[in-house]
C-alpha cells in the first residue's frame, strides 16, 4: 500500500513513497493527510474534493511547481496547509478560494519571486503565515497583505529584504519575524498599524541604524530582538513610547560606548523593577533575562550580599542559568533584588 492509516482511517500517512501524484483512494474520513517527501509536481483541480473532513494537509518537501485553480476545492474544514520546501515560483492565490477555516499556511523555502496585491485575501481566517526563506523574492506589493485582518504571526525571515514591506493591514499581528534580511536602516512608519504587535525579531538583519521614533507605533510591544546586527548606537529615548516592553536583546552589536548611548544606561537603571508576590513558605524564582553571550550573573540582595553562581545561602542559591532560586520564602526575603550580567562587551543591571 502507498499509505498507512490509523484511528479508523482518520490519519493517513503517505511519506517517502516516491509518489508522483496524490493517491485517489484516500478515505473520506481522513482528517490528517501527510504526503511529505514525495515527487509530486502538480496539485490538480478537485484532487481533495471528497475529503470534506480534512483538517491538516501536509504537502511539504515535494517537487510542487504548480497548484491548479480549484486544487483545494471541497475542503471546508481545512485548518493547516503546509507547502514548504517545494518549487513554487508564485503564490497560488486562486487555489485558496473557499478555504474558509484555514488558520495556518506554510510557504517557506520556495523559489517565489514576488508577492502580488491581495495574495492572501481569499483566506481572511489565517492566523499564521510562514513566508520565511523565500530567497529569490524580489518584490512585495504594497497591498500584498490586504485582507489578513486576523493574522497573528508572520514570518518574513531570510527573504533578502532590503526594506520592511507595507504591513499596515495586519491590525491584529502579534509576532513578526524579520531576521536574516538586509534591512540596513529601520525608519519611522515601518511598523505603522501594528498596534497589537507583542514580539519583533530583527536578528542577523544587517541593521546599522535605527532612526528616531522608529518603534513609536508599537504600543503593545513586549519583546524586541536586535541582536547580531551592526548597531553602534541607538537614538535617545527610542524605547520611551514602549510602555509594555519587558525584554530587549542587544548583544552581538559593535556598540560605541560614548555619550550617544549614555541614555540607554540611564533607561536600564530607571526602568521600574518587576514585582513578584509570593506566599510565605512557598518556593520562588527570579529570572535574569540575558543574551546567550553572558559570562557571569551576580545577584545583589536587599541586605547588600552579592551572590554568584555556585554561592549558596540557607534557602537561596544561584542556578547555572543565572536564576535566583528560593526554596522556602520568608518575610525577611522582602526587598529589591538586582541582577548584574557581565560579558565580553561590558556589564548591565536590572532589578526585581
């Protein structure tokens, strides 16, 4: 048999069978269909029309170069469609018609050259869209993402982008991956409309400058990763509008430690410490958020004692990852704890 079935034929797995096309004999009860790692080149019209219960369709790691109009007809319950690691040169926009429940679409690592206007407007239900590693991508239309009003996660990492595309339509976007591109500068207005964004990843993106007010639109931002770039300084009060910011990753940049970044030191010092309320007698942990390049973490306790990894007091110790661990909290432990991180580039502090 070309495929194996389980759970009363609701799960059908046809991986690594050297299939040239989708088998016609797949059970109508199928909810999960895995066709990965075959030699399928064309997804033809009405291929899956009898699989109305199908929820997950995996077509990744094939040789798919064409998806015909109507290829996914008859799939009203499809939730996840995976087409990564194929040979698509265009986004098969028309094939997405009638996929009214589609939540996840994976198109990463295809030789797609452009993303036209309204490329995904037939699937407004999408929550996650993976367009990473589109290494031949040369053009993204201003209206490429129109209609994606429910999108929460977008991956545009490693797409050779030289500038951030227009993302204003993504009003509910919460996570944006832009790492591995060639952005150079991050300008004001780049993130217009992204008032719901919580996480922004810009690692290894060749960012040499972030202009003043570049992040002003990101009122809900909690995590910003600018590690592994070419930043020597950042404009004064860059983070001032970001009232929910909890984590900033700035390691592996060629920082120029002069007056231009003095404000950053002040900001780190003045950013209010986080509160942790613990019932007496319970265990507790204080985490020191660090980059991967840390060489040592020290904790200053309210009574002035300095604790390092390996040092131990009754009930309190510093774990290997820098976490301050309390086995049995008492009232005497109340107060402000400061974690101090040192690496090859220098040191910084944060309080809790």
